[in-house]
């Protein structure tokens, strides 16, 4: 079987996306006309890692549609943050790079991550950046760069970027069925963190985050309607800038020409225009 260079973790329930998950899984939402899944794939390829795979749980058919050049493994029952790698367990070569596919980044230092991982002899290496503050989980390291099991001690805090490198010996420890990285950590040889300078990186995990990312990263495309998100296949109609506020016009959305709306999510399903309220609507 062909070895896999990189694995994009694309399975999940999309709970934080709320009603948006009725239409698309998180990795299928676009910025600058390209899905988050393909942004991750291009980051791998740019670093010299073209043999890619992903898993898919929610709307797996819609992941397959956008998974051009990415081998897709359906996950009917969620297998967790570690168990999702089971399809790659015997196809990793000297190491397997992984990426969380609900994150936007146009470039990721995967080559440096793999080189540091192989040089260290670790079972697992996380790509970290200095923690920017905010609610994200903090990671702490000891003086040798090993991940500490508790917060608040050692060097740090750092932020996990969504990129990691696994050794075949670590993948061999994966049990059949569901498993989580946090439960596997005690069995791994000195899991490490590679700290790099902060690079353009953005989690796109909620409707508000999607709208904000569109405004800041794609102001002439998905963010061209102030305070809203427009999917490339949506048709908002004339005068949309004065008719919509805090709306997400999803795949195939074509609201009525005279519609004025706010705090809403529109998309097309089987020829019907669907409207759902966004979380936090008043």
C-alpha cells in the first residue's frame, strides 16, 4: 500500500458550528474560494508531502466532493482524536504528519516539524507557538522540550497549532475503536513540543469565527458583505448590503429578492431554500 505523508483530521460532529453543520462539515467551509480541507492539503504539498488522507464523519459525501487528491476514510462511529488515525496506522513510513482540518493556515512548517521529531526520537511531537492569551488550552514543556502533564509549571505557556508528527511506534499503540490523544500520552516516549515563531493561523470553529475570518481574510470574496459570510455558490441578490445583517449565506443560498434578514443562516437543500436562526439571535 502507498505510504501516507499527511493526515487531515476532518471528522467531528460540528457542534460548535450549530446550524451550519446542517449543510456542511467544518472542513468544507471556504475562505478565498477554497475549503479549509484544501487549505490544509496545500500546506502539506507546499512542504513536500503530497500523499494525503483524511477521515470524515459528518456529511462524508460532502467531504469526498472536496477531497481532490486526498484519500478519504469514512468514520461512521466517531473514533476520537487518536482513534481517527487508525486507517493510517500501517501506512506511516518513518513518521505521519497530522493537521486539524478546521483551521485556516496558508503555510505550516511541516518539514521542520518532521525533522525535529525524527531527530528527537519522540513518539509524538506537537507544533507549538507562544500562547497569545485567550481561552485556548495552554501547553507547558520541561527543560528538554517534553510535554508536561499539568498546566502552570515549566516553560510556556504555548498553544498547540493543530499540527503534529507521530512515530509508527506511537500509531501501533492505538487500540481498536475510539481513543483520545490525552489518554494515550502516558504510554508514549517523552511526547515533545517544537516551539516555532507564530505564523498566520486561525481556528474557524463557530459561526462568529467564520464571519470574522471572511471579513479579515477574504473581504472581496466570502466577506464582501459587511458583517456576513457569503459562500461562493450563494446568490444574495441586489441591494444585499442593506438587507442582511449577521447572516451566513451558505451553499446554494438564494434568499427571496425582497428579503431583509438578520442573525440567520440560509442554504439550499434538495431544491428548497432553508432558513435557520444563528446562535445568539435576538
